[in-house]
């Protein structure tokens, strides 16, 4: 890689957020309320908002701002459960888990932990992983690879594990960035250590339940699915796509996916029916496969249809919608393509990189440059309903949508703001 391209890589891919089967497993219990957004990419980790009202066209001035709240460093998007919005950010020498009132933005509680991350390529020292709300607990994964569990009601500290230290995990280019997942009453994390590529922790105590593989850590967050009676926890790691049995870590299938050198995998894998879709940039491209009891069978793979630098597509009725291209090359386009064949149905040029949320028959598209768009779910053409610039700075953190409210981080320097907009009643 040339020096110029390397510098582009270091400047613009810093955030890479950690940043459905015949039945998708939710990483939540039945306690999850309608409209909650309790983890990365929503209730099912697929970018789909569940039980949300239709979003009406907003005025040219944009949706109404309800409140904003000053927070510290980091690229971790918010999570929402009930009337609480949970944010994870760094304030001076502390990584802070904080709950805000969803209606007013008022701080309800704070829990501080020593911040051990000293930085790498990117100067931002805050956490990258979205908080995970499960039942009455909040689980967070800090930039230096520290796991913390606190009470959702009051922020009381339950347990902490120095996971990267315990298992010799690697911070990579930008610190720990793969948001953990709950499955089989365990918290499963892509640690990246020798013999501890994937590690499961007891939800109540933080004790090690099992550890398997030598898989390196990535910036992609895992998903869950059940296909043909088999449970799958599917990870895109540093160089592979891997499915494991969440009960014991047994590997169900693995195939190469990634590239050595200054590259990352950032998008979350998607499962719909018995089809698996994964995507990355940096010459890796996309892979669509069918899952069976015997493993996976490739349907198609190339670097021309969807190369997601860090955003994740959404799926609806046989089609995938998402942004193809790289932010640092300013070549991002919005694209719709057929999931089973990879046939591109339409491309909207000059769109840029955006996070996509599926809301019924609507696409809510939040560009990293700060523009929010509302469009139809339409495999024939891009049909925009509304558009407004809602943020002047760069906003790479994953947003959240809950009960008609849209939450996003304005990544300023040295801190940022969490902003809440009213999209629907």
C-alpha cells in the first residue's frame, strides 16, 4: 500500500464501529419492550427497527431536536431500553457508562472505570463498542479490551474483566471494536488471543465459560441465528467468517474472509432464511452463502457489488440495501441488489457512506457527513422522501431509533454530543 493510501486509511477508518435464520435469536429476553434499541444495529442486530411508527416527511429545516447532551470521547453509538438511553464514552481518565432520560436527556446515573487505552493510529481514546442491554444489566467493552457489567436501573457495578490482558488480545489499529453478544446465557467476545480468539463469559459473574480458536480480533460485531435446528453465533474475525455453537464454542463452519496488511473487517454479518451475507472493503468484497447442517455453500462472491467499509446493509424481501465504497476515497454510493444473485438493481451515485435503518417500508439513511435521508424500500429505483442536514461535523458512530426518536453522536473534539430528534409520534 502506498504512503498516500496508508495515510487515507489511518485518517478515515478510525471508527469502524463495532462499529435471520429461520428464527433470529434476539440477544435479549422477553423483557425487551416494543421499540427498544438495546444493542448494536437494533433488537436483532440487522438494522431493522421493530414496531416503530411510520416516519412522516419532515420539513426542509429537518426534524425537531428534542435535546442534546455533552459527552466525552469515543465512537460507541447509543443503546435504548424503556426510558433509558445508555451511552459509553471517555471523560479524562475514565471510561463512563451513563444512562440518560429518553424524554429529556437528563443524566440518571454514571459508572466510571479506569481508562487504560493509550491510543494507536487514531487520536480519539474513547470506547468504540455500542453498549449491550440484556434484562437488567448493561455490558460494555472498552477500547483497551476491558469488559464491564453494571445494573441498568442504577449503574451499580457488578463485575469487570481485563479480557485483553487475561487472554493476550490485540488492540489492533483502533483499540477493541467488536461489540460482544449474548447467547446461551453467556457473553461472547472476539478477543483475538492465542487459543482465545473467541471467549464466552458467564453473564452473572464474568467468569470464563469457554475459550476457543486462534481467530484474530476484528471491528465487526457478531450476530445470532438458528438454521435447520442448529444455533449459530456468527463472527467475521480478522481473516475469517466463523460460526460457533454458543453453548460450547464448537466450530460449525469457517471460510476465509479478510486480507492481511492495513485492512479491517467492520460490517456485521447478516442472516436471512438460510442465507448468510458478509461484506468488507480493502479488496475483500462480499460473500453470499447458504447455511446447512453440512456447513456453508457459496452462492456468489466478488468485490464489485457491495464493499462495505464499516456500514452494514439491511435486508427486505429478497434485496439488500446499503452503501458500497470507501469514505476516504469519497466514492460511496447507495445500492440495491438481489441477495441470492448479487445482481445490482440500482445505484445512487455520490451518496457517500451512510448507516441504514429499515423501518417497515422505509429506509432511514444517516450519512457520516451529517445528512439524514428518508427513502422508500424500492428495488426498482431510489425514491427519496425527505432529506436534511442535521449535523455539521462528521458523525461516524452508529445511530439508534426508538419509539419515534432518533439518537446520534456528533463526534467533535475533544468530546462530542448525543443528540435526540423527534421523527415520529
